[in-house]
C-alpha cells in the first residue's frame, strides 16, 4: 500500500468515525443522569480491571516509562477521575439560583476528537473517554502511530463495557489507520464539537487552527524551588519522585531544582544520598547534544521516558547502577544551555539562588524558557514565602511541598485529577484549568427579569393626530399592554397609529352631531371653549333622526363628557371645556385627590413625570382645542 493510499484511507476512516459517533451521540444525549453515570462507572470499572495489562502493553509497544508507574497513571484515570466526577450534574438543570432567578441547563458539545500521545497512551485514553461520556458526548480517538495497539486495546475495553450498559453502538471510536492527514480531518470535521489535543507544540497549534473549538496543552519546563525553611530531605525525595515517575514522561515533572544558597550544600548532599549522579562539564556538553540532537527544540525520542542509567550509557557516561537522576549544575538559561529546557526524562538542571527573590527570578526565567503557564513547585515551611512565590510565578499550578507531577495531576493534592493541564494564555491555551467534563458541555441559562425595563410610548394627542415625527416619552410599567403598538412605532420610526378600539374621526363627528341635535344646540356652538352654548328653550319630545355624516373637527372630549349612548337630559347645558397650558406632577396629584380630569390640547406642555402619573390613572382628557393664553385652570369631570 502506498503512503498516498494510506493517507486517503485514514481521511475516509476519520470521516466515517465522526459520522458514526455523531449518530450515536444523538441517542446518548437523551439518556438520564442515572443512565449516563451507569455507563461511566461501568467503563471505569472495566479499565481498572485491565489497568495492569494495559500498562504492560504500553511499555512493550512504546518503550517509554515503566509498568508500575503506568499502572498508577491508569488508576488515576479509572479510579480518581470517576471519584471526582461522581455526583456532578451533566444532564438537564444542573444549577438553580433562585435568588438571582437563573437556571443553568447542560447541553453536550457532541463529538469529542481526542488526540492521544505515545508518552501516556492508555491513561490518557481512559481519562478522555470518561470525561467525554460524563458530559453525554461521543468520542473519536486518534492514537499516536507508535502507540496504536495499546490505545486501541484500551478503547476496546471501554467500548465493550459501555455497550453492556445500553450505550449506543459507535459512542466510542478509535482510528485504526492514524496519519497526520487523518488526524487533521478528524479535527476539522464539521460534526466535531471540540478537540482535546495532547501532544507536541505542532499538534496543539494544528488543533487551534482547525476551525473547531479546542483544548490544548503547552510544554512544561517545571522549576522546583527549595526555600531555606524547607524540610530538605523530604523536598529532595519529592523532587526525585516526580522526576523519576514513569521516567519523566509527564510534562509537569520537575525539570530544574533551584536551591536557596543557605541550604545549597545540604541539598547537594541529600541528592547524592538519594541516588543522584552529578555530571562533569564535559558530560553536560555530551548529554545536551544527545538530548537535543542538532540543537532541536524538542527532546530526542530515544531519550524520552528512559531510565537514567540507559540515558547515561547512550551518552557514553559511566554511572553507578543505582543512579536514579542525572544532575547538571548550570549557571544560565536559554538555547545555548540545552539542559535548561524540558527534557522529559530523569535529567535535572541544578541552580542556586542567593535568597527568595533571586530564586523567584530564576524560576520565572526557566518558565519563560518553554514552560509558561504550566506548573512549578516550592518546598517551604514559610507561608509568607509560599504566597510570595505563588503570586510571582507565571504558572497556573503551584505545587507546595509535594512532587510537582503528582500535585499537578491531582494525585497528591485536591486539584481536579486530569491528564490534560491547560496553560492559559501565556502557554497559548484557551484555559488554565485541569480539563474535566465541565469543559466538554455547553451551559444554557434561563434568566428571569430582576430589574424593571423602562417602557416608552407616543403621547395620546400625537397618536390621534397621526404624527409621524412623534417623540417617545417614558411610560409607567403599570401602563396597559395596548402601548405595544405605539412602542413599535417609536422604535422603528414609522407612523404611530391609534389603537383599533378608538373610533375614526368621521364616527366621532356623527356622534357629536347627534348629541348636539338632541340638545338643540346649533352646529359650531360647542367649538367655543370659553363660552358654553345656551340651553335650549324646550327639550324635544323624541330624539331627532341621525345627523348627516360629515367631516368635523369637534373634540373627542365632548362625546366622552356627554356620555355617548346614555340617556341625556336636554335641560342640562354642556360644561365649559377649559384646556390647560402647562401640567406638572403636583397638578396631576391634586386632580387625583379630587377625582377630577385634566383637559389637554395639542399645545399643552406636560412634564414627563406628570404624563407617567396621568397615563397610569387615566387623568387626561385630550382635545383639539388650543388652550387659552390668558388663563390656566382645571375643569372637573
């Protein structure tokens, strides 16, 4: 099979895997919390049972690390992770804040594209699968080609357990023909919901440039600072435990030891007692050339995850058989000092610092040389010194008095147990968290109103006049819902229309004509607001015929005041209509106290507060009459 054919097969396999996973996830999304948890627990139990077998397979296939430590890493993923997420709500309403009036509802991202490294293949597979399932997602795993067999075996263990608990077929998938092109297709597929990328800097950058949401991790160049108040014996033991754990294959393992000058000699002596070999200047040069071949930025894969004695033999260095760690005493940090970078093996750089401040600066320098945002550690009994160190470090996991690798992944601390450690913006990552199910689901929020929204409407006189240039004024929340039409007009700039319940002007004119005829008032007599029409000499014995419809400019208030449709005594003269020139809030309150109405015309000036209060209590009667310029009075209803 040609390389080209292999790439095409891998691309096609990735597409089919994502499509199959998407269909399975749609069914899995309907599972209850109890059903989801049952699937997760079954997968975790199966992985725990197969933990030792998978650890041996990983070491045999990759040559990295050692079986005892890989068993521990597998158990972290299959025991500690499920314990941490047990009880976590990932279905339906996950939080309810009654005081703030907010509901939070979980929504899965869909398909998780999980890229698995060769350094931690089985533990990362278990971990990423469990947190994906917990959030009701499907997962497609892309294994590193050098660890394909152990990763696919881990997937098979997890998949069989999930199917036994009723999970849909295709929920957990593994690419069997992994290539760079296939992984790229997996990451950028339109059905991929999110990417979990663990690997080199190039892979993480590819994930972020795929066009799909991605969680990646940056490199670690972890400094471990030994402050003068530290328990030196324990500090050295912790650092060596972290540095030798699975032979340094986890990015958060210690890469450099920085000792305060006052305890320097004690630290060096303790290192010798605990199995360190101190390299000579020539051995430092030879080892640096081996670890970073040709001045490369990343460690030689033949050195990564190997025992100290094997690495020394590769570099032509004779060391005692019980050597655990190779230590290089260095003065500087940077590209011209190769062993000051991340080595992913039991090799430590050693520095001394005059005091706490100098130690902090050296540790910051190391983090800037390839470990920004990742992890650092301090060994100290001085809480003030710990806080000063923690505040200064550009790292998002600061481990205190423990092995940095064990502390960072949540094994020896209460941090969330994880094999994917975000490095935040300094490390080029989207988050600084230890990744868990909470990062693999969306959260929708249902929110109730907690603060009143000011409603605006068009003044009644302008609505009836059909003004297209009406200015919106505030309206009380208690105003009726009929203001919605006017609100829409004000916000869109369209002509404000009168509510459908109001009669048109012709209808009003007919009503006015009939009322005037019933009272024997000549046409035009009511138009004079200052002088009421004279009462008729005698009331007609019966109402006259309906008046002829005609255009009229008679005020609507006349019909309202007369009581349209009610029996009218012709002997009672109509009241005079006196229109106000200016109305303030105090005048509206006075009218309310007297159960009175206020007549306003197109020229009446009304303050916003007065209009709000009057509109909500129906105090105003709108007329077409222009207020008299010489008087300002109020007419009782």
